[in-house]
C-alpha cells in the first residue's frame, strides 16, 4: 500500500502550502513554521548578510520587537537557495564553514549488512542508522523523485490504515528492500569518506612526505579532526585504512594509495555479476560455459589494469625511492596488489615482479613488509631519551639550547626527530658512545 507523503514531511508542496496559509506580512516564528526549521535557523539566515535575506518591512521598530517581512519575498528567497544535506541541512549556499564537512557514510557492503538486520518495514531513524547518515539527510532523500513512498504501520489492519490515511495521519514506514535498492542505485560505489576531491588533493601533495598523524591529515585535506578520524575508522573489509606505526603515524605512501582507491575502487568480477543476473532473470547459469571463461578473462584484464593504474606517477619527487626502494608509483602497485589478493582476487607476485623489474621473491617480501609499517624513522624526544637511556628533560634542554650554531641539534619534522641524526650528534658531543648506546626493550627509563 502506498500513499502520498505526509503533510508533516518537509516537501516542496507542503512548504508552499504552509506559506499560502500565512498573511502577507510574516514574523520569524511563522517563517520557521513554514520551512520546517527552528527559529534560530531563521535568525541565522537574517544575520548572514551575504545571504541577502529579505529585509524587514518595519525597520524603525525598537530592538527586540517583532519584525515583519514580505511573505512572498521570503518564500521566493527560500526556494532560490541550495540547501545542504546531512549536518548542514537548513544552511543556504554560502553559509557553510570554510572547511568541507566530512561525510559519515558507510561502505556499501556495510549498508547492505545493516539493512539485512532490519525488519521488513523501516522508519527514517532506522534508514539513517543503517546508512550512517543523519535523519536530515534521509528527509532530503524523501523529497527526491523515486524514493520509496511511505506506508502506514504494517501492524495496522487495512481498515485502520484506510482511516489513518483519510484523517491525514503520519505514514512513516517504508519497504526495507525498496529503500536499499534505491540506495544502491543512488550511491553505487559508496566508499568515499571525507571530501569528495580527496583523491585529487592527494595527487597534488608532495609525495616525499614521510609519515603523517591524524591531525596532519586533517590539515592536509582541509577537514575537521573528526572528519579525518572517520577515515581511520572506516570498515571497508579487505581495504582498511593504513595502520599506525609506533608513533601513532601512518606512512604517507600508503595513505595516498588508499585515497586514490576510494574514487577508483577495484573492478567487480564480471562473471559473478552476469551469473547473478542470469539466475534472477532467466533461471539459467553460465557456470562451466565458454561465456563464463570469457568474462573471467575480461575481469582479470580489468583487475591488472587497475593495479597498474598509477605506476607511472608524474611530478616532483615521484622518482625518489622510499625505505623499501620503491618509488611512489611502484608503492601504489604493491598496495593495490595486496588489496586485490586480500579480497580473494589473484594478482601473482610473478606478474607484479615482471611489471616492476623485481624478483618474485622480493615482491612477496614487499607485500608482507608494507602491510604494517616498521619502526618510525623519526621519533619523539621522549622515545629517544628512553631508547638512549638519557633523562628526558636534559635531552629537551639540549634540543632547545643548540638549535643554532656550527653543529646544531638535528631539526624536527612535525615534532619528530631522526633517530640516527640525533644519535650521531650526541656521540659527537661525547654524551653517548657507540658502545654505550643501549638498544631494544632493555633501554629503560632513566
């Protein structure tokens, strides 16, 4: 059973109807009622001069007294605005913050799993929870053509539902499977976290960055700290966000590769898609046929092309080798090959070795080495003090006292110090000698 949207839903038709019921001159409270917004939202529109909200008709009234505005001018202004979804719903274009708000979407597979756990009919809150969106975002989807229509509570009898409909009661449930089908069509590759241009931003950054913290990621991509943490918490199955090292930082090469994969996801298996379609529409199967073999070969060709997509990276620093002897382009090949194998696809070490000019044994080693970052080449002073068996305040004093001169203390990068450079400096100052330099866990606190 389907029915038109409820009068309590913020559709364009309902908003126009509410404006039509108002007098020609309206107050802030009446504007809030007509637009399904809170009065404070309306006041924000009024205060934001760049939005050019219709001025008050009675400008000579004392401060704090009721102001009136033209109903038609406010209505026309409202529908000229491009209102954002999610947390920015209710903010006209131009009223957003300087940094793009991060999305909080889930991976498509996670959305499917969440819907599978829901009852046959779902409400707005359940849809929001399953997709990782806000209620406001779901209400905006409801306004789109093609979104599944609301139905009465499925627990009602037909007579009760008919009576509810005639009385204008709230129709708040929607068919779960229909909503999921709409979502899959609307967001076919919902794998992106953070600003939509994160991949393009990653391509424009200096590839010689070493390791980055979450705070550094937020700074680099122009998102909030919370937005950057959404990336790190992304549950994408076989393609998780790169792990941290012992200083809570991540290898930039791995992060960059992850960002590029978000707008360039691994191609799907063609024969599996065709098999599902054939079974659903014809009741037949392609398993064991020449058609399956042909599509399997096509899938592998697409996969190999995807793995090599960024091998020939261009720009400053793209030929510089990292600690594994890989350029930024070759590191991306290694990252993609590992992700493909983790997803159950086949990208052999022999094939990768042929493309990168390495041995199969070295590629197998790289696939394992790059899966988790080794000890950070740069460390905090507190870590160095512990490893060198020194008093931390004393080491901090040396770093501050000898910042300049003929032989300055090694400069930090993002508050981290090169371990070997600091060790050599301390040895030159006879603070440490090679024989006295403790290593490993036995180097306790001084």
